[in-house]
C-alpha cells in the first residue's frame, strides 16, 4: 500500500478522531476511585473509617477517602479511595449518615458544571468520525478520495502526443475503410473546403465487422493522423449502478469534445449501450435506454460547424437501435471484413517487421494458405511462429515454424502426450484418408494440402482442404462436393471396418447444416424451390426475435426434412462410390500415414496420381425444376440466338408482354 497516498486520504483523520475520543473518555472518567456497592459504603461510614466524603450532584456519585486501607470483596488489592453510585431515594439517607457519623475532614457537596469542550467532544466528534468513514468508503468505491463526487463525469481517455502513434501506414488489408477515414481526416483539417460546396460534415461513422478485423486499430490510426483531440471510451463505461450516471457521462463527454473542437470521439463496443430499445427480457433496461436517449440527443444536437465526429465500433450492427443508424447520426457505415489474399499478404508484411525471417520464407504462400483469417489471426500466426522459433533455440523464423503456427491457430496445439492404440490409429488413418480421397476425386472441391493423424485440439487427426483463391460465392456442385467430402470419413469407416465410430459426429453436424441451408436458404431443392424458409441462423436477440413464429406449415417442414435426408444420402452414395473405385489408393495413403504421420501437398500429389475422378453431375435448371444433360456448358452465337428467339416466343404468349 502507498504510504503517501494513505496519509493524504481520510484514513489518518479517522484514526486520529478515534484516538481523541478514547483518550478524552479516559481522562474524564473517574477511574482513580475503586467502585464498591452501596451497602459497603454504608458499612464504612457507620464504622467511622471515612476520612472525607464528597457527594457529586447530578452524577449520583459518592466519593469516600478512607482513614486506612480497605480491601473490597471484588478487588485483589487494598485501596484508600472508593466510589459508589446511588439512586435519588438513597441520597437523603447518605446525607443523614454523614451528618451522624461525621468524617474526620468533613463532608462536601458538589454540583459541577460540565466543560464546554467536554460536551463538544462527546457530541460532535462521533458525527465527525462517521462522516469521515463514509467519505473514505465513497472514495474507495470510485477509485480514490479525489473522485467521490465525479460519478457523472466522463471516463473517456484523451489521446495525447506522448502515446504511441498508429497511422494509416500501419493498416493493411482494409483499403476501402482507410479511404473513407481519410476523408474524415480531411473534414477535420479543412472543413471550409467542404462547406464551400454545401457539403455537411458527417456526424458519425460506424465501423462494423467480425472480431479481429481491425476496427479499433483503424480508430487509433485516425487519432494518430488527425492531429486533433481524440477521446476514447468503451460503451460499458457509460452504464453504472447508479441511475442517471450514464446520461450524465454522455453529456460530459460531448461537452468536453465541443469545448476542444475539432475533435473525434471514439466509442468501442457501442452495442453495450446502443442496443435496440425495448428489446430486452422484461421490456428493456431503463438505465441503458436513458443513456442511449442522451447519446441520440447529443448526436442530433451537433452544430454543423462544431467539427466533432463520433466513430463507433461493433461486432453486432444488427442489434443496434434503428434511431442510432439513421442518416444524420451515423451517416457512414463502413464494413471491415476479413482481408483477401493480397490484404493478408500486406498484413503479414506489416507484422513481420522486426522479426528475423528466413530468406526462403514466402509470405505470399502463407497468405494463400490462410483464407478467412482476420488481421488478428495473422498477427497471432507470426507471434506463434516467433515463440516456436525461440523455444527451439533457432534464430530465424522458417517455413516449418509458420506451418506449425497456422495449424495451432486453426486446430489448436498438438497433443504429444496423447497415446492412441494401434486400432484407434488405424481407424483415424482410414477416416482422414476417406476425407482426402473423396475431396481429390470430386471435381468441384479445393485441393487437399495436408493430412495428419497426429491429435491436435479436440481432433484425433484432420485433413486440410484450402482454396487456391478467395471465394465470395459457392455453386450448388461445390456444396454437393462439400457434403460428400464431409461424409468421406464416415463412409471409409463403414467400408473398411463395417463398424462406424463417434469420430464422425462433427462431420455429420456440418453436412446436415449445409444440406438444410441448401433447402431452406439457398433455394437448391427441386421440391421446395427458390423459397426462403424460417428465420436467419444468426444469433438471436432475446426479446426481439424469440417471439417470431415459424413461417411454414408442418407439411412443408416434412418436405424439408425429406430433402435434407435425400441430399445426405446422395452424398453418402457418392462418397461410397469414390472410395470403392479408389480402394487401392486409400490403402496406400493409410500406409504412408502410418509411416510418416503427416503428409504435405507434394507427398499427397504423388499418392493421388492414380485416383479415378468421379463423373460430372447433370446440369440442374431451377427454373424447370428438373435435371437435364443435353445443354452444352458453352453456347455458340447461333445457339444463343436460337435460345433468345425461343425465349421471345415464349414471352409473347402471355398477352404480348415481355416477362
């Protein structure tokens, strides 16, 4: 504990007041006389052993000085001064006794006046102690005695020049977001340039996207580039246990920003305070909604010439209140998505600065092997590779360390202490081999880059199938191949051992989810058609989404279940056909896995050379809801003209309107 801080606080004054009360009570109390019973005092007076006597009026106290030492029954040592207390009825009797048995030195009556300082000590000091103790508790609750009455003050941190700066040069893989925020910087630097053409400065910018994509980092870059006061606060810092504190803090935050305009206010995780009003269980949260109302008022109350811009970040834009998202408040909503391959390459280059990389390391190849990774994931990959390099005693980060780091981020650390029996190892090898063979034989899957039977994370082994390029949409054939590939491990267990294990539970779960989305969301079922059924599979916002009813009948639900089952069974049959045709390759792959435990892309290419490819599926036309195989994949100009004429003739048959 800091002694200097302790002496400045109220603790030292509380202790001093307690000591004053204790010492004062000891000084004022008649502790120089030994207390005896009234009957003993009467006996001493009658025996003539009283030298002098003093009666104190008001306290009903009789003090006796004895002629010789007396040992009271309740005391261990003789005393020559005693005191007794009496009631009013006994006072007259004591006076009569003292008049009859006169003490040697006489008898005195006292009516003392209590000193003013004694009264003050006993009446005021206890209240001072209580108030000081309350002051101390309030100071501890708010983080120090200097912040006792600052409940309603903003907790925003002001970024100053001494803090490490992050600039747009440190941002990679988010070019569109950086471009939008560059304009924000220009708005603050040259507002007259935009006002001259009648443009209004945006009042708010909302950064939304998955976790780890760099939303907070972008806001820090704006702070580093803008050169204006930058106030940073979390959404949870507004709401407190005391009612009205959140709204007060919002007012104080914007008052500070307006007083130092031009300025930027950054609210991280704004969904903590900006959730949809009235959508919580039980009707909402009054304190949070009051805080949100104040935030809405402050954003709408901005003057055009105030030059204060609010930047907010969230992972859940779907649960924000509509009033917060309307133009005039958050004028710009910038999506910060996971980077593409070029973006991942630039991010890796940024995080590789200051790390000793081996000359053979190709960061572009690393970017190609990490589709879907966010900036935080890529930073973690390079950090893990540096840790593995240091653990191994090496000085340069090589491809082996990067490969292991990617596996750690995807599947977790390797379980080196987990020992599997030969039977379990064989089952795992055939399971992963089934995945790999089916993925290789089908014509619309991504290439297999790694197969291992070493336990990692919660998996006994895994097969890595990575796309060569970034994809933003998926075809029906690719989804069907994913179904067959997911069931490849289960089919291999049935084919070889005739006794499937629980190891395929996660594969079955993924396959079922894909098949159900194909039927209910993607319109890829002949019987159901291009209809969206049910609510989104996203996270439910309690109070807003729980009351929604299913929007299709029981008959349609039965058809959906049948279509999902049909897709799964067809995928199972395709995987079975592929593995039966390539059983020799499957056995060879298992032998190689037993020998090497992990096979990379080049080793797998050599093993998969004799794989028999599965034939193409018939072309599927959703408009006719039937399978046809007589339409060539590429139309010649004559065929295109013929089909256009056919379409025109079909269209004119409906009242002459082109549909």
